[in-house]
C-alpha cells in the first residue's frame, strides 16, 4: 500500500517495491536517513517522500538524487492492553449505534488523515467507564462523515433504534458527525412516533484521537442520559460551554449547530434545552415527553425531493425553474425577517404552487417566528398558498416537509400535518428566554 | 542530623566530587522564544500579561493510543493523576486556537524563516519539506494535550575551541501555557504563552564537562541573538541538559534558565550518578534483593503519637501505612548531592506519584515528634531489624498506598543503578525527580496543518540575508564608529544594536553618545524599575536629535525618558514642559546672562577667557537640565564679546 503517493515519487516507491510502513534507508549527497515510510496527503506534490525518523518526527525528503533502499523492519512487539468488556446486567440496557463522524474517528496512520474508523466497540473500549453507567450493546450501522448523510440513512437509523428498543434498550445513543447532526435529530424526532425511551445523538468537535477530545465526556454523558433521563425524546447532547464540565441535551427539533469549531457549537433555538447534565445529575428545564407508556410507532419515510432556498438581495427568480421542471415536491424558503421575499420572485412561487409543489416559509433570522401578516408582501405570499413555518428552524422545516411528504400526498393533509406540532418543533407561544449560546 | 558522617566512615567511600571526566557525556537542548509579532498557529500577539485574566475554563485530558498501540508511559503517568486543568485567557490576546476550540491556522512563515536562518548559522541541513507533528504532553501545559512541533534542520556543528560539537536537530515548536498554580486537584495555566514560537536546538552528546556545556550554551545563545529576532528576558530561553556517565543512565534535567547554573547542574548530576553506582555496590555487598511492595497498616502503633503530621492525618481520617526495605538500613541517609540524601529521592517519588506531602523513614528518626518508642513499635509491627529501613506515610489509605508503592519501586531501582528519569533543578543546582523518562512513541502527524516545501528560492534568500555574528559586529563597531571595546561589546549584546546603527547612520548622531545613552542611561533607568521597553524608538531618536542640536541638555535625557515611560503616549514637548525643561524663554535667559555678565565685568576684564568657566558654573546652577550647556556657553560668550567690544552701557 502506497497511499497518497502519486506521479514521480510513486514511481520511485514502486521501483523499489516499498510499502508504507517499511523501514527505509534514504540518501543523497548531503544526507542519509533511515526511517519508516509514511503515507502522504493526496493534496501534496509528487516530489517528496515522508520518513518517520527514530525520534518520531516526520520529514519530507526531495526525491531529486535520492537513493532509497528497503531495510529489514523489526516487528513491533507492543500491543494494546487486552480489553475486557464489562457487563453488568443490573444496569439499564443502553445501545450505542455508531454512524461515523468525529466522535468515531481517529488518525489513520496509513493515510495520515482523520477518518471514521472507531467502531462503537472501539469507543466503549476507549471509555471503559461506560460500563459503570449502563449495560451496553453496540452496533456499527454506518461509517460516514456526517456531510455525506442522506435522508435514506435517517430511515435506517430509525429502524435500528426501533429494533434496539424492541430488544429492551432503556435508552439509545447514536454517535454522529456534528455537521448534520441537527438534521438527523429532527428527522428521528418525526420518524420515532410515540417514543418510550430517550434517544441521544452525540458527537464531538475534537476528534477522539486527541487527548483533549470532547468525545469522552460527551459519550459518557450521552450514555448516562440514555440510561437515566426522565424524558423520552430525541435529543442532541454536546458540551454546554468550553469547559469540560456541563453538558446540554437539546431537543432534536430545536437544535442547530451555530459554531464551526467550538465544543459548545450546538444551541437550542426558540426553546429551552431539554436538560443539563452535570456532576452526575440530570436537570431538566421544563415540559418534556415522559419515559414509558405506549408502543413505538415507526414512521420512517422521507420524501427526498425537497429543497431549501435562501432569499438574498438580487436572488434570481429563474432559480426556481429547474426545481419546478424537475418535479420536486416541496420548497422550504428561508425568507428574510418575518418571512419575506423580493416581489420579483412572486411569479415563480405562484407557478411552483400551481405546479403542485408545497412551499413553506421559514426565516433566516433563526430566532423568532415568521409572521406574514404584518406587511402586504407577506399577506400576498400567504394568499398564494405559502405555508408559514412558525418558529421552526429552517432546517427543521426542511426535514419536516420531507417527512410530511413521505406520509401523505393529499394537499390538505400536507398543510394540516405541517402546521401541527409533532415533536416540539413548533409552539404557539414565544417564551421570553435568555438565549443559551456562545 | 549528622548521621551521614558516621555512616560514611562505616560503609561507603568518600563522596565522589570531580567535574572533568571523559566518560561524562552531556547534550544540551536549548529552547528559545522567537520575537515574532504573531504566534505559531494563530494571529494572536506574543505577549505575556500580568493583570487579572478575563476568563477561565476547565478541562480534562485523556491519553490516547499511539500509532504503535503503546500507551505512552509518561502520558499514562500524568493521566493517573486525573487532574482538572484550569486555563486563563484574555479576550484580546488569546483566541479559540489556544483554547483548542478552533483548528490551528497555517504555520507562521516568519517563524519558519527565522528557524532556517538559525539553522544556516549552525551549519545545519534543512529538511526538504516541513511536517508538523503532535508531541503528546498531557501534563495540561497544552490545551490540546500535545505540543505542535516540526523538524526544520539537522546535522550541523559549531566549534568549541578545537572541538567540534554536533548540532543534532533544530525544531520549531509552540511554547506551552504558563503554570500559575498547582494543587493535587487542579493545575492552573495561563494561555498567553501558549503558541509563542520557539526553536529547540539539540546538540549531540559531545560535551564532556559542565564548563564546556556552559561555553557551548553561551555560544549558541549568541548565535541566536545575532538574528535580532529572539525574545529577551527571563523565561525566554530555557536549557534542558542530558547527562550521563559511564555505567550510569541518561538523565534529563529540565528548564535551567541561567547559564551560570549549567556547570553546577552537570557537576552535581555526575556526582549523583556516581553515588548511585556506589550505593548499588553497597546493596550488592549486603546481598540485598528487591523489596516487596507490601503495604502494612501501622496506624495502631501511632494512635497516640505526638508527631504533628501524623496527628493531623489521623484526625482527618487518614491511616499510617508502612513498607519494609530489607537491608536498606542506614542507606537512606546516603548523600547523593550536597544536602540531598537517598531518602529524599524516595520521598520525591512518593510525592509525585502519590501526591503525599512527604514520607518518614527510620534513618532520619526519632525526630518530628516521633519517639524511640514509636519506632520500636513500628519495627516490631513490620518485623524490621536494625539492618532494615522502614518507610511510612500518614495519609488517606489509597493515597498512602500509591505513595509507598512508588517508594518501593524507586528503592528497587537502586539495585540496578541510575534510573532514567526527568529531573527538575533546585536553585542551588541540585535536582529532584520530576517524572519518568517519556517513551519514544509519542509523535503523531498534525493533520490540521499542511506541510511546507522548503524551496531553493527561500534558502537562497536566507543565505543572502544571513545576519552578522556578534563578534564580527563588535569589531565593526569599534572600527567604523570608534566605540570603545567595552561599549561596542555592550551595545552589540543589547537589544538596541540595530536601533543604534540606524540612528548613527540616518541622523549623524555621535556614536559613543548614542551607545552610551542605550547602555548606560537606559540601563540605569531599567535598574530603577522604569519600564524602558515602553519607550518607542522614534521617541528615543527624537530626544537624541534634540540633544545633538543643543535644544535639550544632555543631563536632562534620563529625566525625559523617565517621564515618557510613566506617561505613555505623550510627546517630548509635553515632557519638557512638564519637567520645566526648555520652558525658559529666550528673553528671560538672555536677561539672566546679561545680568550675570554685568555683575562680573571686572573679573572678566581681569581674567579674560579664564573667567568663562566659573560664570558657566553659576549659569548651570540655575539652568541645569533646562537649557543645554552648549547653548548657555554660546550665549555667555556672545554677551561677553558684546560688552568687551564696547557696546555702550
Ligand atoms: Zn490565538
């Protein structure tokens, strides 16, 4: 395997029958080094090879005039300490379903890159304390970075959760990349109807191969919340601040990633979080669906032909043409302010609705609710048949529309279902709350 | 306690104290902060701050498996302590990168250039492509749990007299956070220092004495300074020393900040290793085998003890626990370094691993309120004879047990000789145990930072712009500017060399006056505790030009700097006004001169030129520091000439 190498340097490596991980002697007229041939980033040039020297440093050597030779490599005698999975049947059963992402990634020393590689079992192994919190089952469902998640994956996640609950899980943890974790959380909130136990999505902003990773605390908190939380809802658990002390569980339909890199990137928008987890205690914030009662009902169909379009000054009206022609079924508009669009778009919107598309209006303000009665342009959109998304996040509105269109084809049912609060995504009242963010 | 003397006569040969020996091998590792405007991986300024931090956060670190699957020993050691780390920062000079809340930005190119310049001055070969690594350090000094470091160059040399000293490697790395406080539960660091670029230069183990180590360190320091891009002052340069003797083991002594201590540290470490080898011989002679880590609870023996520490520990629910070191009797008193006995090594291990305040052992007792009777009970309880040593601690049971296990481990290592470890130095040059030697498998690629190709263009530019070495510059200053040897050496060594040369060249100021201002006046003010660094180059230049023109008296320079330093952002005009310098208006001055001359006409007629000097003296009494001497002199001469030429009265 000679990953990452290309062009001239690849020729050189192949000529000498070298592989990544081989011990190599490399010399030219100035230098002579022995070290381990390391993988190279695909983006780097084809003029250098990388050696790991005995002091641990990697250096790049120019192949110009470089003579390489394979050396006999000594077998590494060191192996990780044996792992014994603790099992304690007296603890609540919790399932960890792994889907990939940073919480489940490590540096691949073959490719030199962070990739989703740690299995649920690996995670459990690297955080053995999990065994003191719950009796754990693990499943590797997917192994994808969250930017590559598609609505179909939501369906398989929902079905997997359902199976684990049928098998007696008192809570389910899903490890997930953070980029689209909010979308998945919303999707599962709609798909898992009449949920009897907590389903906690958890991720990390620093990969778990790093000593400072937030993965450990987040994962412990997620398992703890899955095992003990009084609520039976889909939540996203992440750091509540930059410190490794408090964790927050956000309601799946109200959560948004609001920072690219901070540990506390996630925030509840237009609602209080479900709970705070700190010092081994779960403190809830207010109303929630209680654990127990009822049979889980799986409604895991999502209509993928829905788009999210953001309004902006100068937005060209014809961007809607391909959406209409290609036969999409729904459009979520991210309007400005209370839910407005430039009038130049009105003919396109009218045409879309006449063509049978469901058109929904959310606000790019994120905070607050749309109100399309205040200005005449808003009223005109309402008259055309645009459905206001209330205080729903645009992304939640998107996922909800996908879900609604996956449940029914009847226009009246669509409108009715969309306007109904299904999983705490919509409220009649806007509470005056101190927004918990940054 | 003078037990050692008696003991030495009985069992051990005299302490070995000898400094020069060709079996001594010393390598130096110099860490020097670079004076770049920005940090190595972010845009924050490289400033340390003393005022109250704006925020703080709490974190924990967890060790991870390295690529070889080996959980690094030193890393594990730190994590065993399961501490919380508190990080302090400032909103305007610490960003999300230091907080480990944002990926590192690209490697600072300015710092790369400086490193390559140093490498060239040390005759080293640069790498063709720079790769940033993560060196695992989980003592909390890096928020990430690793230090970012990159190898820049290798295999150079410098000469120490006739001897060639290898420069093994030069790395560019980020400095760690500053430790502010340290308790068993919480370690507090300040993030201002984290990320300041530093070069780490490691010599080969080619040095054979403490004096030589000191010379090499000095020479390295001067080469670094020649770049004009090094930070100065306390804490900006640190030396680690790797010391071994034949039969001994490589020991790393961390963080020696003063050059003058290097030879002492080497000398004392050589002494320590020799004494440990002698101790091993003595243990062998006695037929001692490795002690067993059997911790015995001896609380009942001390239940009514008057020992303060013991009493206090028992009152708060602690236990007294002991281990037996069979055959070690008397050996814990062995002096390894001046004032540091073998018992203290055991104690340091107990402190570091167990977090206890210290240990008691039978070789130093009775004392500290512990009686002969207590000791008899103790010995009986653990079945110790006079030939054995007993070590005990009073602490919470779990903590005490960890501490005593560490003691047994260290005592066993004495049978092998010198255990490899990292030591920290004490102000007197002796050292104490800090942590075990880190394993080698603790480097991971920093995948967030792209590699940098060191191109021929860059290297050509570095070679073209190589700075003048300090020795050369001194010679040139003597020749070109007529400075005295002392003054030239001083100015070259100071942070002002470049400014000095600029002022002399651009403004035609007298070199010795400029040099003296920097080296004598500013240094004097610094000694007074005045913040000389806050003076801007432009201000200094302006003051010197005014003196040159005679607008400001030479004597007033110090006063003006003093005022400017404590009134930041204010102008020189404001300074002179506030100090009533130059505030004397010309008319008043002329009148004063005329009056003085008038009063002394008789004397002037009598003495001619010779009268000038006492009159100047009188004028200076009134106007010293307010009007330049040159100006006074001119005025005086003119007035005299006017009178003598017979202007009518
Ligand atoms: Zn910064």
